[in-house]
């Protein structure tokens, strides 16, 4: 190739517009090669040319993530799902000089400098709406110890700031209620809860489910992403998955309000009826409400959930 005589071709090609979901990239060398200690890294270009690019993934040739094809010339480099996650963005692949060595002489081959092998992502397809979601991550022992040594609010705030830069998303898409708990399977480690706020405009923003999946991938691959280079996100325990939890209070808040108001109305009606006629069977008011509630629950089940349990359709 023009930029490196040791390389025959790269795929995707330079300046190609790619699908963000590609699984791998490849480098074909002109001679047989072996993987070595140099890194191959992918960066997202910063809008400000004077600021460094955002690291998306990095690992060495001998990290067992890369493989060499049967021709001994082609190196296959896996791509994490979180790497090319921004629409209409430009990325570049940086290959260090000792990423591979020649099979014949064990000499390191020249790599690929920054801003040479650039790739661009396609515009984001309008994603389905996804409500706000809550995820639970685990800190390692060092992180759990630090969590108790400092102000919890500051810890959460710093973690959110670092997450927002690595994903990347605006800080407004992430929040924390301050909830934490000990991990029952590993008592010395702490579980932290984070909220991912739903997108306001799906044409330009990732939906909350995609962000959740990206965080999950980043944590799983922490040692090969920017998470491991930050003060707080480096304290995450990558051996524990980022799990989705349900915030029942926020999820069912409207129904809770309706229930409380309805219950108050029933109590008021019952008290008024009892005052007006103490000897009457006033409990029928409450009984009627319970019957109506039962009918409403059955109807909601038939309309919304019975497809998941067809054997209950006729009984219902």
C-alpha cells in the first residue's frame, strides 16, 4: 500500500463508510507474520482537532483477541459492539510498529500512524423508543473500599462524568439515585445503581437500551477500553455483568397515584355513607370497588399479556 510497503491491503478500506455493527477489521501483509506485543487501537476523532481522540478499544497483538488467517498474511482484529457506536463520526485505527513481526526473521514490521486508516459511520437509523432503564454494576474490592472512604454523592458524580466521556453521551442522559448495596455473592464488594434516561430525539440520540448495551460491553471488555484508564471507572469489577433492574416506583408512579387517590375517594364515600345511614350495608361500596378492580386487572391481562400465556386465554 502507499502508506506502508509491508501492508498489501486493509479492510474496510481507508475512508470507507462502515456499518457501526461490523464484527472485525483485517490487515493483509505482504509477507507471513506472527502476532507480537504492539497494540492496535481505535480512536474516535474529536470535533476539536487540538484535543486527543477518544479511545474506543485497544489490545496487543499477542493478547489472544487477534488471529492470523490460514494464509499467514491476514490479521483479523475483533471489534467490540461499543466501538463504532456514534453516527456520522470519524474513527481511525492506530497500529504500533511491533504489532506483528515477520515469521522468517522475527523483525517488527512498520505499523499504521494515526489519521491514516480512517473510517466513518453511517447515519443512525431511527431506533425504537426505549424508556429510562436502571443498571447495577459491581465495584472491585479496591473500589468498594474507596467508595466508603469518600462522599458517596461525589463518587457517583465522578463515575457518571467518566462514563459520559467513554460511552460517549451527555451527562444529562445518566443519573444516580445514590442507591447501593452489598453484593450477597461477594460481601466485600458493593453494587451501585445508575439510571439511563430515555432519549428525547431518537434521530440524533442513542436510545437508553443501546446505551445500556454499550455500557455492558465496555464493562465486560474493561481491560481493553478507556474504562480502565480512568480513576473511577477503573474500579469497576469486570467479572460481574452490568445487569438491568427495574425501578418500580418510577415505572408505576402514575398507577400508584391513581390507586392512592382512588383509595382516598372510596374511604371518603364510605365515611359519608356511614354518617348518613349507619345501619345500612355501606361496605357494599368497598366490595363494588374491589369487583371493578378485579375486572380491570383481568381485562388488562387479556389485552396485554395473554399472548405470552395462551393456555390461560379461555380461563381468563
